[in-house]
C-alpha cells in the first residue's frame, strides 16, 4: 500500500459527535514536538491495513506530553490511580480503512493500572515508568524514565510564547493536531479503531528549550533537528468504543504459507496442516518473503499469501488455511474469525509465538528441513 498524501478538510473542528462515549477525560497543558521523517520509516512499523499520512511528502513523528484529568469510564466512578496522572507518548499519523488517524508507538504513564487497562481494552502500547512534569514561569518540562517493558528515557522542555495559532491559516498545524481517530493492533494482529472527539485545540507556538528523543529511537523512529513545537491549555475528550477495522477478506487463489522453519513447534504445526489442507496450499520458509513489511511481520506470525490477492497473518493466516481443510476446517476457520473468539485466540497465539523456541525445546520438536519446500 503506497503512502498517502491528502488535505485536511476541516480546520481543527471535529466532523462528528460521540453520543455514547465509552470513556471521557480532559487533557491539560498538552505539549507537542513534531519532526518530519521519511515515509518508509513509518511504513515499516505499521500493519498492512494502514499507511503513513503525509504532508508535503513527509511522514511526521510527534512527542506529546500532557496531564490526564477526570478520566472515567462512562457510568462509573473514578478509578483509583487513573483519575489524574501525567502521560508522554510517541505518535505518528496514518490513514486506514476508516480514514485518517493516529498510531501510537508508545505511551508512558507512572501507574500500573492504566497500563493494564489500556493494553487489554484498547490494545494500546502503554509502558510503565517515572513520568513527571515541571512548571516554572513560561517554561514547561516533561521527563520520562521508562522501566517496563524495556528501559528508555525522554525529555521535552519548552517555553510558551503566547502566540496563538489560527488553525485555518496553518495547514501543517491542523494536519498534526486535528485527529479524530486512533488505530491500534492487538497481539493477535487484529487492527482496532476508535473515534476521539474534542473541541478545537487552543494552540499556541512554543520554543524548544531541550529535548531527549530516546523513546522515539526505541520505537524505531529516530528523529533529528529542531522540531515544530505547539502548546494547548486543555480540551475535554470523548472516546468511542474500539472495534475492528472494516473486515479484510482472506486471500484467495492458491495459498503459500510462510513459516519459521528454524522453529520445531512451527514446523510440527505445518506438518499437521499439510496433512489436511487441499492441494491449493503450499508451504515454504519465511526467508522466501520478498516484501520487507511482511518479512518483519513474519517474525511473530505465520504469513499466508494469495495469488495476487492479499495476505493474512497470525490467527487470520490459520483461518485461511483451515478454510482449505475440509468441512470441519472451514467451521473452525469461521469460528476463529468471530470477533470475540478472534481477540482471545490472538492473545493465545501471541503467547505461543513469543515462546515458540522454548516450547520446541521442551517438546523435543525438530525443525522442518524434511518438509517438501522450495529452496532459494
């Protein structure tokens, strides 16, 4: 999918409302620092359902610090440790099946409960660590020391200028901040989306004092140079229910299953599948994959490609093969694609994939050198 270049139709104004939000909150003292990056750098991190959103030929990466206030699930009282806290995230800008939105590379917070809730409920990559904010005269500073799941750091200190931004007259500021949708991917590979509504940003320009972009480096998006910096005093936010993006059809025509032939457990699974799948399904190692995005995805999932008609990975890849494995296989494949089952199966698949070499050793399973696969 090639990168997209488009224009924002609405200058800082959300084009819809959310009558029944699943969550409400306020974002205070929001601080943005934005850098242009090569589109290929962003594309390499995205699931194939999404593509980088470009402005003047560039993809963009932002560090964003803010204070979360009055966070509530609709109809419930405030949850301890989640009512008010500081947050710092690395994000980029994408276009998906449901339109333009934000892709979060990481979101750092100081408390465990938001991390667990956000990862489980929204599939967002929240991280745990020390996150702090300082305020002194016109200067605002954000500081991060991440401790889980890995270690990293960040610093963003800016000085307010008091110069307000007219969003209608600044298309780049609008492009970077007028975002009404988030995208995320579950551990099983399902891409979710949720609408996000808030008032137009009360934006003003700011000056950079100091910055540490290590969290962007850790996300695979190193940035350099002086960023564009914005400040906003605060907005009220309503978040809609996350749901899968518009269903992507499974690949058609002859299928090729790309699998990790260095993994004994993966090889054993392929041996079983090959006994039941019909002759339209063939098997070969992931090293034959020529698409770098699919090759990266294959590090954690099998990839099933069709005859020029797309691909499937993870649980969807298994479902695609099961559909070619007789009546019971077709039924099992349909069950795996059901939304609730798909999410649960994705969690199980991700755990197995992450520990596949350990499972292979424990079960004494050998790799697939004896499978009838094509050599390079």
